[in-house]
C-alpha cells in the first residue's frame, strides 16, 4: 500500500541494483513511503518484475536497463529517470558484485570488474545526478559499502578494496557537496541473505547452508535481511537524517561490535 503522506512522498529516487536483494527491498519500501522509483539494473527480467510489482500496488516505477560500469548507460539512466518521473531527489548507489579470492589468485579482469561495478558506478551515477540535484536545490546520495569496507576480510581482496573506496568516496563527496544541500552517506551491511551471499558460498566451494549458518554467528544470531538494510536506507533518505552526512552506518547485527 502506497502512503500518500509517507516519509518520501513527492520524492523521486533512483536505485541501482534494483532488480534483487537490497535494491529490490529498498525500492518496495521507498514506493510504500510515497516515492516514485527509477530502477537501474543489468538484470532485465528481474528489474521489469520489480517495476511491475510496484506499479500493480499503486506506486510509480520505471525500470531502465543499465550497465553501471559504463558512462553512457549511467548518463542515460539519470536523464531517463528525470524525464519520466519529473526530477531526482535520492540516488541509492547499490549495485555490487563480489569475487572471493586473495591477490595472487584474482585475475586482472576480475579485479577490474569488481572495481568497475562497486566503485566506478558510484562515481558515474553521482557525476550525472549531482548537477540535477544542485539545480533542484539539494538531494540525498546513499552508497552501499560493507562491513568489509571498514575492516578486512579473508579471500576478498578486491571486494574489501572496493568497499573501502566507497566509504572514503562517500566522505569526500559529503565534504564537496554539503554547501549545495546534498547529503552523502553510506551503509555498511554485514552478511545479508541475498543472491550475492549465495554466490560467495559457490565461489568458495562451500555448501550454502553451512556458509549461511556460519555467517549468522554474530550477536543478534541471524543473517541480515534485505529489509533490514532497506530500513537504514529509508532513514538516510528521509528528513529524520536531515543533519547526517559523511557517515558510514553499520547494519550488521553486531558483527563488528567486538
């Protein structure tokens, strides 16, 4: 049910990686809170399904097929969102991939691909979104980083490097654009039950049920759910976080607490 007086009523949000996992959960939540949604993803089938689900429930969503590592796609995605939905108030840079390997075992091509999807996409979508936000008098940018952007993790060199870059890119953008009334924050999720987490188990050659059970060993004794992270994104996107910028919000069930 879409709330006409929801916390994001009248806002337009663009979410990359919107076809599944955290992106999908955030799109559904933002729509319920009154936002119009631009959904960007390379997964055409999944993105179209989320678009249809939102529109069937009284929301307004537009799916745009996008390779977030390509400048032309990112520019077109921002332009199409503004043209079709009437503006751009919130950008959620959420697209991401993982490659579990130590430095000697990761290929140059895989390293470049992780950096392109996890870091370059944040730069590109922000590059084209920020001028529109400036012209509109402000906006919000949220980036998906990771707990492994704050501490290291085993067999995940490229992923840790990329997410650490997202954390500091977030802080740099917050400094650059605060005077333009643009708030920039990132979320650092812990292990969250998404297709990406299953892909990790497969890459490491571990049975998924065993991998997920180990990942749940944290103070709250469970895996994160996409909806947990979506709620954090909603907070950062809303007026409840009006004085919050340049922060890395950890959402990990206490995994980094001790």
